């Protein structure tokens, strides 16, 4: 049976819309498709998409990860002073001995790009798991949003401090950053597609230029022993006790956590990695090996650059230049590029840095566009328009503009918020792999990952206490996500939630046996399975209603597994118990499931089924709340309402009887 929602267009009707209708259509374009399919570097590839070698995909990670070299050395020097190289060594040890093993495990257990959040969702089911995921989404949103604003702010710093920049740009940091963020939004509104080739070029050029700058800087350090002696004297004078030096470096380390930003991205891009032909979706061993190589290579490259850049910038650049208003503030390596290699080379370095920082913002926007549709619509916790890209881009852009204004496009001021998002995600990943190892009985790995979790937990707490801005922003995101999610869940409560319905042979036989008259079904509580319970239910229903031959009556039982799930696949089984024919189905709720099965039976048989209920005892308001939380409660009226919304034509709607 086919139906049309509107009359066919006339041959001369171009179908073009105007005004508000055209704007609405443009905004919601692509709604049927997941907006996380191929929107930007982090997008999940389409089925016909050709994957890439791991080293090329590593460049996608590098957009977030390697681009931090544009501001990380300056932030380290400002935060730790002469201790910056030692604090950076601590960061590198945490990277190689903590974050890298954790995310290699995440890659093995979540190889489809869902990352550690999906692991925790599986390990912590039901409503607590959903709420925990919403909280993590708040921190992930903080991470990605600050990536956009901080990267744009640092790109602005490189624009303004370039000697060839026009004078009128000086002091216009906020305006320039707002323009960069708006330009990013314009690109996505127009339609942004994956550009791995651009990412490879940007990363290759950026790392090559950084290698040249750092090599020349280290050569100057070797040939300038007085500078090295001055740094060492300052270090030993201010911190004479070696134990205290290590202790202070550990305390300062949380401020340098921006250097850990690439790992969550590394597992997010896993679907882009090419594996051998023997790979399957259930066991993609080749893709996992490629991800391990990606994570390891990226960590080693970044660790090398972090240590060498921190050493070179701390020794060669006067401390005053790192302060707000100084020429090296937010752009330490660019400062060295201009001073050691001339304004021409320095300008080339600036252009490269601006490009990769801006593209890192695009990568973060793509990450948001993949993250939100992946979870919230599936939880029933997002408005319908959240399935489209452009409305989300407008929302995220508005938030990014607001953050830029609040922080006045200051790179240093946003460092704490960025670090908070990064650290919470890494801590959650460490906890996820710890729980996974414990469930699998891996005692040694449980202890090791547990120690890593504690280390990251300390770092996260220390960073949040010292720089609470990130925590405040994350809590605002979490509050917004939770409120919108719960309101959306309530608003969508009366939707059909079945992703598909399949009836087994026995169930189809029960339904097909009713070849004339009406298909009559009695709703029954699956917890009451005695013969007397079925007999009483049938007797009561036949007394109140004219049901014909009781032997043709079917029972329907819905077993609620996890009421926090929104969409479920329904497998209807036909079973016989105490001589009664029963349609049994597992689901997340009762009323929506009954409505979906009734409509399926109608479509399969061409007959309108009748469902019979008894009124639910208790207060109707408390029963409605019970339905929203555990999927049961006020079943009869909710079933009728779901059917009314799903089938507007009264004569085609299954009948609901209540007595």
C-alpha cells in the first residue's frame, strides 16, 4: 500500500520554495541522513568511501594534536617559567606511559570511532549510564568548543604580531577572532566535506617548518653556552633541591595538559583507516593495528617536538616576552622563526600556523557535528532538527562567538577550559579501560590502568581547582544538554520508537490464523504467568467486551529490559503458555511497543487489530511519571495517543478498548 503526502507536481512546477519555506528546507537539508556521516575530518565515512593509510589519517589527528605547537610552548613557559622543560618531560612521560596505553586499549575495544564514551555507555547501562554520557558530552563539547575559539584566538595572535600586518589590526583581537569563527561557520553552512589531502599537506608543511625552527634554535643554544648557563643558574637558584624541582614540575604539569589533546581525536578517526581485506566489522584487526601505529607515531612525534620546543623557547626567549602583551605570548615558536630566520621565513611560518589552527577549528566543529547526532537523537534526547547539520552549526557558532567575547580572544585565559575538557575525556577513557580490564579478570592491567586513572583524576581535579573556568563552562554545557535532553525526551515520548519489527514464524502463524473478523489482543503483565492469571484476564475481557470466540483471542506481553533506551528493534515471538497464544516482545517501554506491533500487524494482514486493557490503578500523574522513567504506568491512554499521532486516519487506526 502506498500513500502520498501531497499531490504530484504539475510538469511546469519547478518545486522551488520561497521565503520562510525555502529557509526551512535549506536548514533541514540532509535530515534523513546522519549528520555524522561525512562532515569534516572526523566524519564517519559512507559505505562506498575509500579508506586511507594510517599515516594519512594521522594527519587528521594532527590537525588537533600538532597544531597545539602554535601555542603550547608559550603556555608552558608562562605557567612553569624556568621549569617548563622539566614540566614538559613530565607531560611526555604521562603521554607515553599513561595516555598512549589507555587509548590503544580504547582503539581495540571501540574500533568504529565511538571512542571511550561508547565504552562507558556499555559498561554503565540504564539511566545512570545515559546521565553519565550526557555529562561526558558536556565536557567533550567544552573540549571541541574551546578548540575552535582558542585556535582562532591564537591564529589572530599570529596575524597581528606579523610585522607585515596593517597597523589598524592591532588591538582588534576579538573582532578578528569573531570573523575567523564566523568564516568557519560559513564553510560548514555551505557544505564542508572531508579533505584529507589538505590535512596531509598542512601537517607536513607545519611540522617541517617547526623542525627547521627548532633545529636552528637548538644549534643557537649549543653555540650560546651563556644562555644555557643563565637558564640553569635560574633553575638551581630558584629551586635548589632536586626533589622540590620534581615536585613543583608535577604540580605545574596540569597547566600543560593541552599537549594531550590528540588522543580522543585519534580514536574518533579510526573508521578512516584502511585495513586488509580480511578485516570485518566485528573483527577489524588491521584497522586496530593501524590505529595503534597512528597513536604511537603521533605521540612520539609530538613528545619530541614538545620537549625540544620547550627547551629552545625557555632558554632563548626572555621571560618578559611570554607575559600578556609580549611578542612571544601565544606564539613562542613564531617569535623564534622571525628572530632567527628573518621576517620572510617567519611570515611563511605564520601563514602555516594560521592555516593549521583554523583547520583545527574546522576539525573540532566536525567533531561536534559527529558527536551530538551519535548519541542524543538515539537517546530520544534531542529535537528533531538536531539530525541536520546547519541548525547545529548555527548553535555551535553562537556559543563560540559568546565564548570568544567572554574570554576576549585571550589564548592564556582559555587554556584552563581547554585543559579541563581534554583531561576529563582522558580520565573517562582511563576509567573505562580499567573497568573493562576488571570485568575480564585482567588483574595486572586493572592495577596499571587504575593507577593511570588516579593520576589523571588528580590532574583533572588540580586543574579544575586552579583554573575553574573550564569546569564552569563544562557545567554550563552539561546543564544545557541535560535540560534540553530531558525536555526533548518528554516531548518525543509519544513517538513510535521501533527501528524495525520482525515477527517469528509462530507469531505470524497466530496472527494469520485469524482469517476473518477482527484480530483481538489482550494486553497482559508478563510477570503474572500462572494459568489462573491468564484465565481471569480473558474472563474479564470477554465480560466487558463482545470478543466472539475466546479461543481466537491472543495475548501480548511486553518485557521491559532497559527503559532508558529510546529506539529499539522489536523481535516478536509467538509462544504458547497454559494453552494460551501469546505475542511476546522485549523492549524499552510498553505503550509505544504495543502501538508499533499493532500497526505492524495491520500492515501485514490488512485487518485492523483490537487491543484490550484494564485501567491502571493509582494516581494518573504518578503513573505518567512512571511511564516516562521506567516505560510502564499509564499504558492504555498512552498507547492510544501514540497510535493517534502515528496514524492520523481514524478508520485506519487500531482500536483501543479499556474496561
